[in-house]
C-alpha cells in the first residue's frame, strides 16, 4: 500500500529542524550573505541541539537518520537559508566516504575528532580541469613506505578553509590513471596543505569554497579509505546517498520563495485590487506550488528507494537533484518577477534565494551530468 503520510517521529524531526531554521538561520541569512563568512555560531548551536551529522550512526556521533529523514531535515535547512544549510550538509557529504568505506577504527577516530571539535569536514574531488570528468583528475598520492606523498590542486571545495580534515581523492598509479583513484583523510593543518584562495560567489555566500594546493603532503597509510583504486566507486556511491540532500535544500529554498511571493502578492494592491486577481500572477503561483509538490515527491521517492536498497535509487537520486534544483531556479526567479522591484531589492530575501538556487544546479554533479546519468540508466 502506498502511504505518503509521515510518522509522528518524522513529523517531530521535521518540526525540530524547522524550529531551528526559523530561530537561527532565517534571521541571520542576510547577515552571512553580506559578510560572506562561515556561520560558526549557528553550526556550533546545531551540534548543541543534536542536528549535525544526521544520517550518520549514533555510535559515530550522528543522529541515525534514514536518508528519507535527512531529506525532511534538509528541506527545512533550505527554507532557512541554503548558504547556511549547505555548510552543515556539505559536512555530511565529506563524511559519507568514510561512512561507506572506512574501517570501524577509522570511523571512530575521524568522526570522533569532528564531533569533539564540533567542526566540519570538506570533500575534495573537483580540480581546475576535472569537475564532471573525474577521469581527468591529476592529483597524485604515491606510496613511499608507510605513507603516501600527496601532490595536486583542488578547487571549489565547500567548507575547505574552515575544515578539520579533507576527504581527498587522488590517483595512486599514474599509469592506471582514474582506475587507481583512491580516497584519503587529510588533516587541513598538515604541512604542505596550501589554501590558495576562497571563491567569491554570486550566491550561497555563507558557505566557503576553497582552492587548495598540496605540496608533498605526507598521508599515513592508515588514512586511506578502503583499498587503492576504489575511489571512483566510493565517490559515485557517495553522490547516490547525498544528492537527495541537495534536492531537499532546493525544495526548501523554492518553498520559502513561493510563500514570500504569495503573501506579498495577496497584499499588493494595484488598480484597487490585489494583484492575485490577475491570472498572470495567480497562474504563476499555481505553477510554483505544483512544481514544488512534484519535486518533493520525486525526492521522497528517491530517498525511500535508497533506504530500501532499490536498484532504481541511483537513477531516482539523479532525477531528484536535477528536477528539484531546476524547479528552485524557476520558482525563485518567478518570485522575484511577481514582486518586481521589491523582489529585486534587498528589502526581501527572494533575490538572495534566486542567487542561492543557481549553485544547486551545479555542485554534486551539474544538472547536465544528472541527465547523462538518467539517460544511461533508462537506455542501458
């Protein structure tokens, strides 16, 4: 039997995250967007209130949420502020390769450090010439005795400059290239780790995207995640697990923009009547509401499929990430249009929501790459 209702526990979880977003994230959204500073006070409070590392097991300092429950949480983060929300969700992204591929001893060590410090980790896959094309990765980690020597260049690394450690993907055998791609845990303060710069961005300015260079960084063998050559599979399995989080963040952002525009339009009087009496506006709102609902349903389906180990999980997660972020871009743009000059001004947050929406179409695989994933699945 198909049932779209939430359990009392899931409703309670969603309300907990919604309350946090309304108390701490939304009131500070403009502040951190303007300052372009990492919101440490909000992240620390999220740790204090038991909201960090949601889909990680309790024995490693997580909350034990299913991926479906994590999607409920991420939607509320997205409604509060996507830029602040991704600071916390990107930490989950960085920890996921460890969660999926590390030994129990490694998990206790590295998760324990993050939780004890109430810190964040970073996920370093992308390079200047290797984004969607993982096979183009040039960073190397060559084995010398009981350690690897890491050299390379990573870019657009979320949480990079503020991270405790970085989950770095590098090739261990230049002759094998991407077939030798391997994941490592690299403490950010390791000798030879250079922070080149932080990216100045159009949106999601509360989160920090960093460019790194690695100069003969010594990485102990015990910091390798899984076996050599398992990095590509680990990266893809990570995205299969985390893409629904990006979808849910997008839905929350779209939902908040829609609600803001709707409330504003109902009170905007032109020619003696609210502008919602005009089909040009009311039909836009109808489309926005419908698209948000559809995006939520495909995201819930994808999260359910992952939790229930369905073969369709990878395809559905790509669909959810692609569709929900496209919807968010459209809905936030329409919200600005409905509110006209007010929407374009800093008097309301919808202009920020529109800027924030764009990046969700880009990170964790561009939406063009998601379409490639989907087409390969449906045509194989």
